[in-house]
C-alpha cells in the first residue's frame, strides 16, 4: 500500500518521463503499480470500475433462492444439487454449497423471529422439564423470578413420578406458584385439539388440589422455556458429569440436594442476585400448600384376559386364574410387584414380579396344577399296527424306540414281527421284545436273532449292593520279629 507521498512521487515521475516503465525505475516499483496509480489519478481519485467476475452458479442462483424460500431455509445443498444440475449447473459441489449457504444467510436476514426477553412476575411461574443421562432421568424446575433451581433424579418419566417430583418441589419452595409451565410431555398430556393441550385427569386433580394452573409451551418451541432448558444442560454438565456414576438413585438425589443448595446460594449471572435470598421475598407471594396432601398413586390399567388366561402389560404376559378368561381386570404396579385385580370383586387375583418384554410370568395355581409332561402316545391305525400294539406296553416301547433311532423300515418290520409272533407265540415274542428294548435293538432281524438264541442266553441284572465280609482276627507280630540278626 503506497502512502500519499509515494503516490505523488509516482505521478511526478510519470509526467517527467511519460512511460510507465521509466517511472517505475525511478520510483523503485513495478510498471503495473504505476499504471494503476495513474489511472486512478486521471479518473478523479476513484478506483476504476472493475467488471464483475462471472460465477458458474449464476444460472441457478434464482432457482436456489426460490427453493430456499419455499423450504424456510431448511433444504440442504446435497438435496438441491441434482435439481441444479438438471437446470444447467456444471460446477463443483463445493462451489454449489457456497451458493446455498449464501442464499440461506440472505433469507434468514429478512426472516428473523423477533423474540423478546421474558418479563417474570414474582410468585407467578414455575417452569419444569425432564432430561435424561443414560438410565437416569433428571427432573428440573426453575422458579422463574427468583431463579431458584430444583433438580432430582428418577428411574422413569411416568405421570406419578412427575407429580411426586412436583409435590416435592412445592414442599422445597414452601408454597405453590400460580402457573406451572411444562413442555408437552406425554405423561401429563391427554391429547391436543386445535393446538390446545388437554391435560390428563390425574394432572387436573393434582393441580386442583394444589391450586395452580397448568400451562403448556408451543409445540417444537424450546425457546419458549429456555430458562429450564438451560438448567437441564447445566445440571448435566455441573452435576452429573463430575460425579457420575452414582451408587444408586438415593445417592444421586443426595448429590442433587447438595448441588441445589450450592447453586441457589451464589449470585445468578442473569439476575445478579442470590436465588435463595430472592426466594425469601417471593415465598410471601406463593400460594399456601394444601393442608391435606393428595395421594399420588399409580394409575390402574385395564386389560382383557385372553384365551391363554394371561394379560399383556409392558410387552410381557402375566397369568391370571382361568375362570377370568374373557373378563376385564385392572393391572397396577406397586412396591416392585405387578398386581392384577378383578374389577367385579376388587380382589387381587394375581401377584407377579415384573419380567422383561417378551417374557411370561406363569403361576401353576392359575391353571389347576403344574404343566403336564407332553405325551406323544402311540396311536395305531392299520390292522398290522393294531395287532402289534395289542401285545401291551412293551410293543409301544419298541415302536417308540425304533422310530427314535431313525428306522425308516419300521412299517415293514411290524409285518415280520407279526410272522414271528405266529411262529413263536406271544410269550416268547414279548420276552424277546423286552430284551430288544433293554439292549436297544430296534430291527425285526434283531428280535429274530434273540428268538433264535433260545432261553439259555444270559440275563444281565443291575449291580447290587456292595459285598461286606467280616474277616477273622489273626495275631500280629512286631517289626522286631523280622530282624535278621546282628551285623558286625
């Protein structure tokens, strides 16, 4: 960059010699620099107008702007590139991403949401939300004016757990705010009609008992409850990460109580005040706690008993007595057990330990006894089979064993055994079949060999008791009696 004095020297040198190169030699610079300085001086001190550089994405710039505006700045360059190539774009994907990024930036510049900071009233709003860290669920609540923070851990995010956390939060604050602002969490939401959230009956009863009004955030709008969203992230970073893993839920909640006392006792960066000190002034504007605390119990779920005399709960099966097949029963979890109650009599008819999804909890007394062993009885159909099975259980045992051994010629062997029966008689054939079953000989030829051996063959018997014999007493001699003699 030339100073004003150097520029004047260049202009004077050019006027003296009349050439760019001669002036460059005199001033110790290049002829291109001299030319640029002279052209700027002749144009009144303004830089010369440069011709805009052509870009290879100019042919699709309008298309990209239209697609970005139609998708509210959400479409990606990857999905838009095929359309651009079809419209004549021949450049690289990297250069096209620059065009899309610039179009999105330009669109967002004119479409700001225009949010404004929240103005909180003392004793007015309590914001709540759930977060999760692994298997632990973090319940967070912020009293918006004083910024008092409440954090607890739980094993689930069910309705009764959320209401129990709210009740504990009210006890911790010493009063009830006028409004509880929650996300559209499924445990408290019964439905949505025309963008209006319908709370569950249990939540309405709880709110009526404590005297607050349930309020809900807009759908997919975390900014509307950023005060508690920030607390969820802060609790994860400052409480969970330094101290995890916890020894259990009790230890985690003990650490959460200590952490809340710590953060509520130091100045808050947003309000430049100590939340605990602000709470002392705000608690006078909170509603009084009810004299009779409502009981928070797990809601009952009704189920119809199927043909297997079971109910399905949590993707698992639980047995009930068979007389209740086709009836509706109430299922509820209490004390780590699953209780099934007959809705007609109010009596608990089944008590199970919860099982994993896909498993079944079956009690034998619900079915009148233990499960019978499976029977695969021998059922003769042909005349040959009926005649052979008429010999009794030994014949059935022979058929069962022969089939299990893979004898594919069993049907033909039954005909041969019928011939042996006619030749040797029923008594001899039964004895041969007993021996064949005992020694696992499953062919008709084996039975024929046993019959041919006759009755003189040995009959093995199982081993008996050990033989114990008392030996006679004999005199004993000392070892010295076996001495040979003195050795000199």
